[in-house]
C-alpha cells in the first residue's frame, strides 16, 4: 500500500473497536481478579462475547483483504516480523474471549450477553450455593489460558503501540496516520 493510500474505514473502525474493547476488558479483568468485584463479571462476559463477534468479523476481513503493506520500503525481516506480530495479535484477541468462555462455561458459572443465557449456570444440588463444573479439567485449562494469554496480549499490545510511535516520531512515516484515517501533511 502506498504512503498516501488510506485503510478502508471498516478496517480502521474494527481495529479501534476491538482495541478499545480488549484493553477495557483486560483492565476490568485485572481489577476483578484482584478485588473480587463479582458484580462486574456479567458485564465482562457480555462484552467478551460481543468482542468475539467483532473479532470474527475482523478476522474474516483480514483474511479477505490481507495485511496492509508497509508505507515505506522495509527489509524482508522487518516485514516478516510485522506479519508475525499482527497475526499473533489477531490470534490472541480471538483466543482471549474463547478461553474466557471455556473457563466460565466449563466451570459451571455460565455466560451470556446482557441477560441472554448462552451457557447456563449450574448449581451443585449436593452443595447449595456452590457451582457444579461441567468439566473441571477444561475449566482449569480455560482459566490458565485466559490468564496467561491475557498477559501475553498486553505485552504485544504494548510493543504494537511502541512500534506505531516509532513509525510516527522516529521514522516520520504515515503508518500511524493511516490507521487514524489521516494523510501525512
């Protein structure tokens, strides 16, 4: 893609919607896990399902359109690194809500979207007030994946932001401007 070619508005919109949702969900997730803010879990789960739908649309669009090319010539190694980073970011944004759904669903806590149940909560009939897991092993696998993939996602997002700032302030190219829908002027 040439320096002056903008990205399609739908690509930019999906990028910023997914980025905002994922960062918000990560922040709320970290807060919830540290403070036991149980009231936030239904919101977190609902927004996670919505994020998954947007990420699926973004994935289809990325597969259809491909990764935008660099705005200026760069080495093949840097192009491979950029493709790997973007592909990994997209994969992690997909795996985060999926692993959360596996964790919540398999643990018996269930999940849904703002009151619409997708996987029901399962009370333990032998222990009133407790939850009966559908599959404790799968729930633990989902929990561990959600936890560690979340930290990996935050690390890659940080590197992604730093790379965008490097493009803007050091390389002085239009990579960041292109994602903002602006032209270098």
